[in-house]
C-alpha cells in the first residue's frame, strides 16, 4: 500500500488549465476562483484526461486507456455533464504504470489516516475539524486556496474539507472522499465515503493525483 506517492494538495485551477479545458461550467467567484483554488466542476472523465496528458508531458507512462489508446487526443470529446458513455465507462487502468492517476478508495484513506502511522484522528491530521478542514461552518459556501489549513502526518493538505475528491471506480460510480466546503462536519471524517456518476460535474468536487514509486 505504501508504494505510491500522493500530491500534497488538490489539483488547482492553474494546474488543471495547463492541460485541460472545462467541459461544463467554469469556476466562479461564488465558489472560489483563482490559480491556487482547487479545481471543481470536473468529472471523473475530465480527471482521466488530465492524468494522461500530464503523464505524457512529463515523459511518464499513462495509466488510462480508452478506445485502445492512452492518448486522450484519440478519445474524442469528453462526455457531457450527466451523460455517461459506454466507451469511456470501459476505461482500463494500468496500476503498474508510473504516470498520474486517481487514488483508489483504499489508497486515499490510507493516506488520509497518515499512512503507516494509521493515526486514529477523526479528521485527516486532527481531532479538531477546524484545524484541518474548510467545511460548512467556517466558509461562506465557497472553496479556499489549497494548503491553508494544517497538513496531516504525511504533509497532505485538505484531505478533509475544501472540495471532495474523486477516487477510482466502485460499482460503476466514482468514489468521493473527504467532504467539502459545503459539507457538514461528519462528512469530512477520514472514513466518510460516497459516490457520484462518472459524468457529473459538481461545484464542490475536485481531485488529487497519485503516482507509483519506482524503486
């Protein structure tokens, strides 16, 4: 389980826009907008494109394959919001590749709990939600720039709160973890889990990436 590394922060709007265009609504001031704010209004499909494009640019082996290709330019248009696509739903993931990908739900929780330390805090890095999370009691209904709250034991920020994070599939849906600026306290707990349709683009849902460690 420890043979992967996770980005310290949620993918920001600046990072996302370097590789991808928005395929639905764009970030708005109302929900937090700026280079250091987490990206949102992105679907599971959008995250696949981001991961492979970034991997290719950095000379890494892409993890995802759609239509027998690992090049997103061969995949065609990203499916519209709330319109699932059979070919995109058949995405294959090479978990042995060294490129970027979404974490599995198990990897996400392992990292949120502090890795091998397996700390028992309710939230990622603290028993006190206010120390580590932006949620519905300390925001104005909007996200905040990444890395403003305390990190957890692994130096990971915003694993609780800010935007809920897309993970790999389970039963045909994208798992979401961590809670968001729009969530109640309990939804920010490290064990809280949910799911969304793979084509959904939501105001408080983004993602962070992982990649395998090569020894």
